[in-house]
C-alpha cells in the first residue's frame, strides 16, 4: 500500500491582500508535498482561506461590500497567489463553503454529546485583530495609558452569553501528549513555550459569539455564531470529508505536518489537539512553527506600507529564485529579514554561478565535444566515484532533513555536491582532455551529467520550473524524474537538446 502524507498551511484571513509571509508557509508546505510525491507517496496538500469572524466582517464593512462579496474577492487573490507561487495544493478550502459548515456543525454536536461544551457567560478582553481572548494579566499598557494585547492589538471588553469548551479539563492530557510525542510541537523552543503555557493552567475557552453574525451558526442555537478559531481549525477536517469517515480522503487523517506561524502556535498546539482529543479523533503528528519575515529590519505592516508584495517579487526575480531564497536564507523556524540585496546575492552566487554555470559548462561541452549525446563512461577513478557517491546519497540525506522540516539543511546538502562538482570540473579540466584523452573527457562529462541529474531531481520540489528545464536538457523523460529513477544511470547515447542557461544572473536595471 502506498504511504500517505497530509500537509497543511494555515488558512489565511481574507481581510487584506496576500504578502510574503503567506507565500512563505505556502511554499514550504509545497516543497514537502512535492518531495513526498517524488518519493512515491500519496499526498494531500491543503491550503485555503479563513473567511469568518469580526476582523473579516469589519474589513468588508470598511470596503463597503457585503461580507460574502468581499470574501469572494479576497479569496480569489489568495487563489491567484497559490498559482503565482506554483503551489501544487490538492484542494483549496474556504470556510464559507457548505462542506465546511457541515463539518463544523458536526464537530460541535460531537463535542456537545461528549459533554465538552456548556453554555455560560463570557466577560473579558477580546482583540479583534488577533481574534483572541486575553486575560487581564496578559495585557500591556501603552504609552497613552490604553490597554492592549501582548501583540500590541487593541482590546475591547466583551460581555455576552457564550458557549464554552472545557479546555481546563485537557491540560494533563496535553502535557502527556507533548511528553509522549516530543516531535508534536517543533521547533523545540516552541515546544517549551507551549508546555510552560499549559503547565500554568488552562481556562475554559469561549467558543461562540452573539454580538455579530458573520460566522457559522451554532447548531440548535442560531443566536450564536461559532468562535472563528473553532471554525478555522476545523478546516483541516472538512477538507478530508469529516464527519464522513468513509469519504475517499478520510484515510489521510491525521495530518503529518501542519505548518503554522509562530503567532498562531498556541491555537494549533493547545486548543486544536484538545478539541480533537475531546472529539475522539487522532491528533496531527507534527505542528511546526515558522518564524516571521521583517523587511529591511522592520516589522512588515499595513500601516507602515512595507509589506513585501510577492507579485512584484516574482515579476522581478522569477518564481524559482524567490522560492529558493525563502527557504534558503534562514533556518526554518527562525525569524528572517528580507532584503533585495540578499536575494540577488543568493540568486547570482548560488543559482547562476554555482548551479547554473555547472550545468551550462557541462552541457555545452557535451554538445560540442560529445556529438550532443550522453557520453559513454570509461574506467571510473576514485575522484569520479567519490563525486558520484555524494550525488547518490543526496536523496536519502535530503529526505532526512525534510523529515525534520529543515529546508536550509536540505538545500545545503545539495550545494555541498554542487560545490564538489565545480571543484571536480576545474580539476579534471575536460576541455583540455579533448585532444589528449577523449575517452577520459567522455567519462568526466558523463559523471558530471549524472551528478547534475541527481541534483536537479532532488531540487525539483524547491524549484519545479527550472529543474524541469534542467532535466529536459539532460534528456530525462518525464517518467524518469522520481527519486527511485535515480538508481538507473542516464543511458549513454541519449541525444540532448541544445543547452540553454537555466539561471540568468540578475543585473540591476541601470
Ligand atoms: N486565519 C489565521 C490562521 C487560521 S489556521 C486554522 C491566521 N491568518 S493570517 O492570514 O493572519 O496568517 C496566516 C499565516 O501567515 C500565519 O502562519 C502567520 O504567521 C503568517 N504570517 C503573517 N505575516 C508573516 C510574516 N511577516 N512573516 C512570516 N509569516 C507571517 O492567522
């Protein structure tokens, strides 16, 4: 039976246009999805939009549109972003869809039956910007004397009837989960943060609101709409057919990796598993939290107007350099700073020079000096064998890094081989062998072609378009681009198309 792999991104609030922060998690999830497909697994990759709640309702109001018309418009922008970033998502869930409403109401009923929901009264602080409740003790005082959430978001005092989820009953079971499954929350700094939060004691969670209507009605009590986070988290279930456990996608449950930003780790690592355990459902295997991007050292925000526009980025640099940069520049889990200069440096040094030139030098010599076909190999020297062994080990090594969601390490692994191949070509100097030892030249160029094939194959998930062009130039047919195909060497004599540079240097317009 084929192994399954289920990966998710957060669903994005449709209160504003997509930016680099959204594209980041999405590209990361896409790389995992593509990698596991390449390894022969059956993959379900989910992304989508979070369309209910007060924050979105307010954005619609500010835009002068009825909420549904507004969310339709912004959701379309997020769908366009998915296409722009080359995402291979298998579904795009919108929380205003009927299938999602059905799942939320089914989950609610289930939690009612298990005694985990009760009706009460909420009185306390709420931050619409964060769509989160805060305790008095968590608030900070701003210079003007007003109170704010620890995130800086304005808070308001809310007093209304509300249903509650009995979170307080789940603390010990959550702590047991973190102990038994140490990889449940990653990276470990986040795990510590989550554990100490749970150890400090959990309050019951208000899970319905009565003061506005833009949400999913609570079953049998339509004066209440569900708290937007209960609604949002359920998306991961709706997309696999919940509550219909006979649906074709249900076997994907539970998710293998859920990628979430560091600001929403508590929702995913505390509330979410508690809800699932209460509903008698298996919890995700890993919730991995990524860091935040700043722009030239500053926090990105709408008010500063410095949010990095991914459309412009892709137009300027091309999609694959942007995808590469996002996952290469900072270790996944850490915060990172975006600057054009850093992107251009990586693009010119690592893509154009290291990888692009290696392929171009090799393939142009094959075209000129080997009649444009994959050359036959002669006796293999220890240097050849060492380089080939490095390339042959790549798939396993990268698989190991990606199992830890360590994109930077995975890329570094490929670059070690690329740098070794560059040293090899300089040292072997096949251009000089053309006259003195054409047989040896053929072997050297054949080794290089094989190494580039391995590199291009394992990098497909990161840079699908460019690597597919590189594999085209190596004459690798579409059906021979999976990880398992690497076991069979490129057949000598394969005719190659004329080589074309895959990674142009970026030159600043004068
Ligand atoms: N709708 C909720 C998630 C619900 S999931 C059941 C939400 N949406 S969001 O649009 O505000 O944020 C979505 C993701 O984008 C979060 O993971 C957040 O961390 C991420 N980012 C938003 N700005 C970011 C940066 N500047 N840098 C990196 N990621 C950032 O939260």
